[in-house]
């Protein structure tokens, strides 16, 4: 199975260029996905959702990413809940016939971890991707700085600088 395409925003942050060029029809992020209501996500899941959004580069997300963020936060909360329960109950529990069997929570935790990984790949989150991303420098709001450009010399030509 081939690797999924990386969003253009991530390529730009990493300073790389895709082999096929940038996708001009790719939706551009506005950084404003909507937090689902408490009917959809629990308080803990909402807190994890906010942590995910805060950890991603600015202007990467669109409202189309909301469902991936929801899935990730639900899986993350489920993963944590299973970890706590496994710590209390242990990896082995008594089965129907009284013998020790593997705790079914191990399977639930594994499925939650796999869902988290799928969502993280969809959002461009991985340790390898983070090493290549640099945060963009904040743009100046000063109109004069925007007009003059870097070092205040936007009006100079290459010939006049020599």
C-alpha cells in the first residue's frame, strides 16, 4: 500500500517539495476546526481534542479535519482509560472456568492505539514528521515593514545594491 500524500502545508513547513509538485486544488487550512459539543465528546475527550489542535502547526487544519480530530481524541481517551483499568486489574483475569486468561482490555487498548496511529498519520503527526517541521516566523503587522520588505530594502534593485 503506498504512502498517503502529505499535505502541501507540511511540505512548506518542512522546506521540501513534492515529486509531483504542489496540489493547487488542495484545501488550505484556516486553523479553525470546531470543537464538538459535550453531546459528542466527553469533557476529557474535549480536553484531548484541544491539546491535539494546539500541538499542530498553525493554518494546517480545516473544518474537514474535524472528524479525524474527534476519532483521535476518542481513541486517546479510550487508550488512557484502558491503561488505568489494566494497572488496577492486571494483564491476567479469571476466566469462566476459573483459570487465568488474558484481560480483554488488552485488545481494546491495542485497537485504540491502532486508531490513534491511523488518525495521527492522517493529520501528519509522527516523530519523524515533527523533526522536519519548523514553525513559520510571525508576520509583521507593521504596514511599513510589509511595504519595505526584509531589511527595509524592497525598493532597491540588484544593480543599485552593488
